[in-house]
C-alpha cells in the first residue's frame, strides 16, 4: 500500500511538471516560486537546487504561470502534502490567499518558509528569508535625494510599481523609496495615497520589461516633465528606459531600481540605471533549504534576525555615481556579486 501511495504521489508531481523522488530515502522539500521566467526566481531555483544536493534533500520545484497566479501555488502545496514533504519554500503570489494552504501544510507537519515576499499575516509561515525591502527602497530614495539636491533639480517622479494587488514587497519598496527621498507617506501599508506634488503618478508593470515600457509611456503622456523614475525591479527599469529613449528623454531622466541582477548591474555600468539596490536570492534559497534540512533532522525551526520579524538576507546599493553620505559599491563590485 505504501508503494502504491508513493507511485500515485509521484504521478501527481509529474503531471504538475516536477521531477519525482529518486527513491533513496532523502527528505523531500519543495520550492514554489512566483514564476519560472523572472531571472530572480530562476537564480533562486538554482541556489536551492545546489543547496539541496549539499544537504541531502530531494527538492521538488513548482512555479506560477504568471506573477499573481495563486491557484498554481495552491496546487503545488497540495502535491507536496500528498507526497509527505518535510517542508517547502514559497515566494507567494498572493500573500493573503495562500494562507489557508499554508495552514493545511502545517497540519501535515511541514515547515513553511516564505522567501522574498512575506505572507499575510507573517506568522502564517514559520519564517521569512528576505531582503529588507523597505531598506532597499530607502537606499535608492536617499541616493536620488542627494543627487537631485546637488544638481539643484526639482524632482518630478514617476512611480513604476508591480501590480494593483498591494503586495507587501511592492508596498515596502515603494514606501521606502518615498521616505528615502523625503516624501511623506500616507498609509505606510498602501501605495498611491500620498499627495506630494513632486509625484507625477503611479502605474503598474507586472515586474517585466514590456510592462515597464507601457507604464513609462502612460506616465510620460500624463506628464512630459518627469525626470526621476522609481521602478519596482530592473526588468521594469529596462522597459522604462526604452520608452524614455523613444521619447528622446533618456539623457535627462534618472532611473533607480531594485534587484542586483547581472543585466541590471550592466545597466548601471552603461548609465541606463543610476542606482540599484542589490538583493541576494541565492542566499535566501540556500538558507531556506538548510532550515528545512535542520527541521527534518531534529525539528528545529529558524530564528529571526535580531530586532526584525524575518531573517534579513542583506541589501547593497550599487552605483557608479556615488553621493555623499550614502554608502554604496560600484558596478565592478556589482558584477562580481550579481546574479542571473
């Protein structure tokens, strides 16, 4: 009967697009990312697979079809529960809607770790391994504030966010940037309720290049005087730059972003992006897999970084245009430490 159950579970995983267990008794764990196309999550997957090999973990991987695809992540959790996995890592597409599935996983005795994006409420996961997204936004805001003050320029800011869902990562980066630039937030848990005249407008990008280009085109039509662009990530920044170049504005508009992927660091070196905050997705994945391995051995759960409600995996400002009082590394350092 146990053999039949294992075969049935294995078939479920095959149908979901994941490899079956190797049958050597290794603990099974899962990695469920938002998509399998964004370089950030591709890098995270590679880091998790390498760590799983080192830790003796049989890693099953899943992803949503698009950013925001909660249903695919729900199905992945059901597959892992049926397979008897010890735990899983997840970058939630919908921080609230995924919680009932996390509760079912806990009832099955699994360790649940959020990567990059916290769930809502945060304690619905056993731990979160993530960038301090507020700090990442704050760093590029501080850099831009000093640069514009030094140049004697009044900012007209385009805010290129993720999507309309008010996802926590999106909110924290957006609000961190505003604080860093010195713009008062309205509700710190919401995007777009500020009334500062320096903000030309918000639009959404879905975190990809095409969305960034379209959002930038929309905002330029609304306000051609935009001279500073905040972007949720570097693919959106690349798209924004294309729109600015087509409009003949690429030389007089500053773009700031968050990610630290190698293409983004190249764009810093080439002057496309003025400054970016580098994340470390490989570190997130490695620490997450190590935590599941430890839990499988003795039931130990990870502890948060002191003073925070998550495990902080670090952030570093990258720019070739350093500003006084804002600590940063240059693009050469960025190339040595980038991902993707």
